[in-house]
């Protein structure tokens, strides 16, 4: 066998043994690693520092580990255990979740039941409220950034686009996020409350869970932006017939075009009757 590459040598010094590659992020590769002393298995994000030529990418990486440490621990936020670097690579040691399976993969199998969607959304909102109370906005909430641990609990991940809240959470011209999940005020590059941007993305995520399609879309990015700005919220008839009023009511409140009238994450968590459906899932799980 040839000489091991640098990042493996560095991991060995930390008693971490690479088992397999389990994913790729926006600026790193994720490996499943086994700790030879504790017998624990982790997900380790490995970033080649030379590939971070863009100053924004460097800033995002440095910020990500700091924010995750600031938020840890929370039962529905991916846990960070360590971060370190060598000459060529930077590393983030994370909680291991189910490889190659996230909320998007679950949705691709078909719409999620209201009871299960309520459970996922309740946990997601609990994570978001925790973020906001600790001065953090995620800014890129979407199904593929929501992982599952081996007990089926959701874990909010990928804080590379997250930001520290300041001046009431307002920031000018922050064009951050994923197209279908962007709030209108982000597309318009208006000064905005980042916490309300997170709520919009949660609303889109809830809609996608129940309908298995985005609420606003077009054949091109420009068409999608126009659809979001128009905010003509409709539900597929086959789904709408079976969808409860509390479900559509929560989605409408989260996808309110006017952010000043949009519900907050804390209000959604405490006031929505839809989220009470999650109790049926939790009770069933407990009794099972």
C-alpha cells in the first residue's frame, strides 16, 4: 500500500481511524471514523484548506465550528465534539447520523403523514428557537440539512451559512440560502430580520413534507424567484382534500409575504394546534 495521505495521519494522532466516506458537503468531505480508545464512531468533516480560495468559504468554515460549539448541546441540533487542523486540512468531529439518509430522502419516497410531519416540525422549531435565543440564525433550512440519528430523531445540520444576530437580527443585502427556500425579502436584498427568514424556510419545509413538492417553483431560477415574490400559495388538490385546517393555517402563517406579519418560531411552537399532532407520534413511540 502507498503512503497514507496527510489527513489520515492527522486523524490517527487523534486516535481516529477512517472507515469510509459517507458524504460531501459544500466545501468538505465527510468520513465515518472510529475512535480506537473510546470505541465510539463519529462523522468527521475534512476540508482541504487549499480548496478554500474564496474568502467567503474560509469565513463560513471558521464560523461554522464556532457557531456549532456555541449552540451545543441540543437534542435536535447536530452535536460537535471537536475541531482541529494541520498544515493542509481542517477537521470537524461531529455526531454520526444515518449515512445517506436525510429528510429530503424521506420525502422522495412520498408525502409525510401529518402526525409525523408535526413531530418533525415541532423538533425543528425547538432547534430554531434555541438558535434564535442564542443569537444565531441558520439561514439555510431545507430538508437535506435535516438529518436523522439512529433513533429516528431529527438533527439540524450545516451551519455554514448561519449568522450571528445583531441589531435586532437585521442585515442589509444578505443573499444567502437555497433558491426554493429563500424568503421574498432575501430575494429582494432588503434589510431583513433573519429569524423570520428561518421561519419562512421552515414553512416551505413543512409544505414540502406534506405535499412532496415546493410551494413556489419555476423552470428557471428567475421564474422561481418570481413565484416566491408573487407568493400565490396553493395546495395540490389531492393533498389539500386530506390536509387539516391546522396544517394549512400554520403553513400560511409561516409563508406570509410580509415578514412583520409572519409568525415567529417561538409563536409557531407555542401556539400552533397542528403541532399537537406530534403527541400521537410520541405516545405511539413510547407505547411501542
